[in-house]
C-alpha cells in the first residue's frame, strides 16, 4: 500500500526514501473505527445534538451561516451511485449511507462556510483534560496517504484529457469542480471496467508486465450494467478556490473550537501500539462519507506538503518528535483554539504560535475539502473493498497500475504524455461504452439475454462448485447418455429440411407415419416423462394448411386479439377463449410431418412477420399454462420454423443465410425471443427441463445450434435453469433430472460445438454464440468445460487474433476490439480464464 | 397450391385481400401499371393504401419506369388484379 | 359446357364451378386460367394456381393466388 503515498509530481525514480513502510506510516486509527455499522456516524457527523460529540456540523452553537447549497450535483449523483453499487454488490448489499443524514449530499463537499461552521461549532469543554501532551509517534503518516492518493490518480486522467492544462492546476482545489461533466462521471464509472480495458490499450499494455493485469476484472464485467443511463453532468463547485480568504474569516468567529475528530483519546493511544492493520480493512466497510471525512481530516493535519515524498522515512524524526501527539489527530484541540477563538480573552505568545499553526491547518483543510464528490468516494470505497479480498494487492490495485504507467521503469520509458492519454482514453472509452456505445444498442432482446447469461454466470460463480459432485455421487449419477444414445455423426439437416430434399413422393418412412399423428398437448407434456406415448390417428384426418389458410387463421387471431384488447380497455374480465381457440395450438402438434403444410398452423403462422409482431401482445392475455403449452409446442416444432429450417448456414452452398431469412431472423430476435425470455421467467425448474427435453427429443439439436434463433432459445432455457439452480431450492430429483437432461443435450452437441460459429460472420458480432457457450459451460462439469474449450479453441484464438489485428487508435476499432474480447471473456470467465488480445490467463480470484 | 382447405365455410374474395394485410402485394392497374407494396388497408371498393410501394409503368420499349413511393392510396376503380407476393 | 348446365341460372352455375378449373377473360382481353376459389356478387374472383395469358395462348405469367376485381370480368368459363 505504500503507493498510497506516492507523489505524482515527483520524478519516477525515488531513492530509498521513497519506500514507505506501512508499519511506520500507519497511525492505528482504524482500530477504533466501528466498522460494523454507522454507530459512530452521529458523533462523527453531528447527526444528533445530544451525543457526546466532539464537533458539530450543524453549527448549532455557532454563528456561522448555514452552508450554501453548492453541491446539488452531489445529490444528483446519489441515486446512480446506489444503483451502481447494488449492481456491483448485488441487491443484498446494504446501503448504510442512505439512512445517514450527512450523506444526503449537502455536506459532502465542504464549502468555506461549512468549514467555518465546523470550526465554530466544536465544544470546548471536553478536550483539554482528554489530551495531555504526548510524544509524537512515528506511525502517524499512514492516513495522509489518502490524500495524495487522490492526486496520484486524478492528475493523469485529466492530464491525459486536457493535455494543455498546466500541471499545477491539477493540484488546486476547485480544479475538479471546474471541469463540469468529467469528475462526476469518470470516477464513478470506471471502477471495474477501466482496468479491464487497460490490457487492450497497446500504448501502456506493453508497459505493464503481463502478470500485473488486474485479474478481478472479468468478474466485474458481467456485473456491469450493459447500459448505464447517462449521468447528469455535475454542476461545478464554485467556492473551493476561495480558500486563501479563509484565514481572516476564521479569526472573526468568536466561538471556541475543539477537536474535529470523534475518536476518543484512549483508543488513539491504544492504536499506537496496535500492529498495523491494512488500510483497506479499516476503510472498506465504512461508508463513503466516513472515508471522505477521514481523508479530509487527515489531510488537514499540520503536515507540510513538501514532506510527503519522505513520509515514513527516518529523515525527519526530530520534527515529528517535537510535535505534541494530539496535534496529529486533533487539529482543533483547546490549545490551538485558545489562540484564535478566545481572542477577546488573553492571547499569550504561545497561543499565537498555535494560532498560526492552526491557521495553517485550516488552510490545509480547505485545500482538500470538496475534492471528492460522491462518485469519487464510491470509487475509493469499492477499490478498497477489492483490496480486502485479493491476495496480491499490487496486482489488483488500480493506483499501483497507474503509478507504474506514470512512473515507468527506466528501460521502458516512453512518452509520458502518450501514456496519460492512453489512460484517459481507456477511461473515456469505458464511460462512453456504458453510456450506450454504438455496439450496445444493437439488439434489445439479445441484450436481455446477455444480462440473463451474465447473471447466471455470476450466480454460478458464487455457488460452491463442490456440492455438485457430492450430490451426484450420492445419486450414483456420474455419466449418462452417451451409452444409450450414441452420437449421430453426420445428420446435420433438420427433418423438415430433409423432407424437402427427399422430395414429396417419398412414402417409405413408415415409422414417421405411425409415430406422430396429432399428439395432444397434454400428451405432449406427458412425453416429458414418457416419450413413448403417441397417438395414432387416421392419416386422412391430417389437414394441410395452404398459405391462404394460414393467412386466414392469422388474420382471425389478430382480429380476436384486437377485439379482446378493446374489451380489456372497458372491463377487467375478458373472455380469452375465442382467442385461444383461434390459435389452433392443439391442432396437429406433431413435429414430424410429411408435408410442411401439415405442420401445426400456429407454428406456420410464426413464419409470418405479422404473427411475430403480435406475440407479446398475445401473451398478455394468455395464462401461464397456455403460454407453457405454446412454448412446449414451439420446442417440439422448432425444426419446422422457417427461421430454424432456413436459418442455418449449413444448408447453403455459400454458407450464408439468404437475406430474406436474415430479416425474419432479425424480427424473431426482436419479438419472439423477447416474449419467450419474458415468459420463461415464470416457468418452474421442472418445466424448463421439460421444454429442454422436448426440444432435444424432437429436434436435431446440433442443427438447431447452428441457427441464431435456435441457439438463443437454448441459451434462454439453459441460463434460466442455471439461475434457478443458483437459487439453491431445487429438489434432488429435479437436479438429477437436470443433469441427465444436460448430459443429453451435451451429447447431442459434442464434437460439433464449433459448428455453431457461422463461418461468414463478417461483422464479428457473434455475442450470442459466446453467450451460449458461457451458459453451456456453466451448466457443465469440468470435463464438459474441457470438451467445449477443446472444440472451440480455434475460435477463441481467432477472436484474439481479430482483436489484435484491429488498430485501437481508431475509436470504432477500439470498440470492436473491446466487444470481441468482452464476448470471448464472457465465456472464458466461466472457466476461470480471461483473455486479452495476446494471451489467455488464469483468472485470479 | 392444392391444399385441403381447413375451413372452407364462408370465404369470400375480399378475404384474400384481408389476409394480405401487413404483407406485400402486387396490384395490377389500368394503364399498364403495377404497384408493389405492403398492404396497410383496403375497403370493399378495393381502395387500398400501400406502404413502401414501387410503381412500375410499362411501355412498348420493354423496361418499365419504376417509381418509389413511401405511402400511396390507390383508388379502387383502377384496380384490375391483386396478388400476394411471398 | 355440358347440356345440363345450359338450363341452370348464373348463380347456380357459379356456385357449382367453385373449386374447379376456370378461364376468366377480362375486358382488356387478358385471360386467366386457374382454380376458382371464391366469387361474390360483384363478380370479384379469387383463383389460385393462376396463369395469365395475353392474346390467346401466349403464356405470360403465373400467380399463386389472385384476386380479380369484378368490374373487369368479361366472362367466366369452366375448362
């Protein structure tokens, strides 16, 4: 953690004096922090008037004016902060700062007047007895690192962004406030993403040793909301640069001032002897406000800024030992205060000296107050949390990484300006990305699926892996399927396509004739448990639906739907029987037909765009059971859908799906897939299994997996099942059914997984493929995952090569590259791997 | 198109037009013209509204003149024939 | 046309030939051959598997389904 104290303005290579020892610099304060909850908030922030407070923001006794509302942007940022946090940490994460009155936003950025109010509101009665003079211990410099740390990371950002800006401006308070939109956006948005982007940035990607990539990123990527709503640009904070005027105004305040800190002296002493606790551990559970407060308090200590580079070194022992201990932690104790605030009383020379010292401290406070807005604090908190859970803090430490970039090793020195630019660019690209980069808007339905997959990935990663094996062992299910269901090696066409190829005259397949006439959906559902049940009907009863018939049925459905919609506007009770009847779901449900015209009419309707357009409207008026029935029908008849039948590149000479069907497929993803996604949320675990089983039994899974819609449907079902499984409320019987279902699916796909990649994907937007692979790998065991990786190895490397080939100086290519790698990593992360354009590494957790 | 009709009952010619709602149709018009477009609406006089339409005007020289029209109303009395385009 | 049909009225005839192969001649001289699907009082006609003939036997074009507006119809005959 020594880099907390680094000074970015210093030249890169420091002597021995630059190695800060945490033991030496830590003041032990963290031991006293009550991390568990907000127990000390009131004392710290003066939330309640009666607690044994040491200071009071409310300025109840002071004559100071109420703080001006200079921080409305902070308030504006609060909501998104919390959204963001809950995204990151899951909904269960408590948000203590929500209830904290101080966190409401008004006081976070201290204005001049606020500082005054603080100074004047402090109760003078208690401090003198509590703070006898003490020798100044050396462990005093841990915390001030907080302050330079902010500088350590901020200036390179802005330096990169505003190259023309004179460097000294960065150090000035108010600088960030004057940069209207940037400070509010970037710090809050970058965590978790920027580090992931760094490797993709060649400029400093080469600067960083490979092992230094922050490995936690891939965990976070799936958790990022793909589209963060644009942030309100924060308003500038106007007052900060007034600090020089602070001094006179303080002197006019008549109220005595006491210590700002809330930490009791006894515990402070104890802290001196306590072995060092990692800084992050102290800070992590505390609220953003606490951190900010601590930071600003610490930075207000009478430490000469020029000494920061040598903090922790032995070079200034004298100076430190001269100082009374309490000066370090209690800036405004009585000895200081007497000098200034009891001016009407006696003012000894000693007091004057102290007053001067005090003056200096106040200036320091002012200098750093208001630097961090809520998003900054949020960022710091999150970063510190991540430090707790890592084994290699340097590696995962953003600041350390940035420090390395800013201060490269001598043999790697490049153009510093360039490096700064690259950081800033990565930063901005990321925010741009989440603000709805062009690649994110593409496909709403797919995006939703992506979210579901990502959630499934997250849930699965949180689940302990072992239980799976244990349970399986207990049930005696180790491997299933491949024995009784040998692989089909060659059959790639769906039955419907084969029918088309074989020409209509062929009647030799007696088996199909017998097996399938008109299965009732009830029986179709039974088929989940007993696929042998079939009803033989006289083949004369099979109807053939011509195009006109289908169009008629479809128009009838639409008319009924519109009738019901208009009825539903008048009354809550509508009769949907007519509508249901008109769907003709239960007619000729068998997927195995000799003639495409014999396929169930509703399935045939789904080949027409106007049917797809009404699907979601339709589902609104159907019961869960009815929708499940429809889903069952569709799963069994997937191969009869045009988007599947004609949607596989494998059936075309040039390995390209004709544009006519591409359009239909597009419509499908926007309508039907979306509606299915929604309804699948209502399905129970065994129903999902049932749908999958039906799908597997009635279709050539391998063929279906070569179509976009087929793959999307598989992904939807699998990821939903994974999510339910992640909830952990599944019975053992269901689980064993699930694993046998998965095995069957996997057996059907095995050895042909690489075929799911369309060969002519010029756009390289194949995220749905990687989503599917991620979901598939999620549900599988280690051996499954090995097989998958083995089969798609070429594709993995080809994506990496594609990414590498893209010149990321072009902003569009940069997006493309990130997109490629993000898609790939969605899959790799499931197996604990992560890739950049150069290599694949173990994901370090 | 020899299909066993599912419901043969009360089907009348205008139903064919109804079925084509929101689908592309070819309309043959008097004066050696044709129109292709998505059928948005119609009435019993065969007045029609087509969207994303293309008008083909034929003459003796062979190649028709093609005109694009985003939305067009066709008065029924000039209609000769209507046919779905799949 | 057979002798039986001679005595039948137009509407009887029209209802009898539903589903049969018919030839429809229009005022402009174009002939359509196809399967008569439906017909109404305006003599609007729907046919399927239709072929279009201009100037007698010259084969021009085929349609799947075809709707012919009744005012254009010169005659309908059974093939």
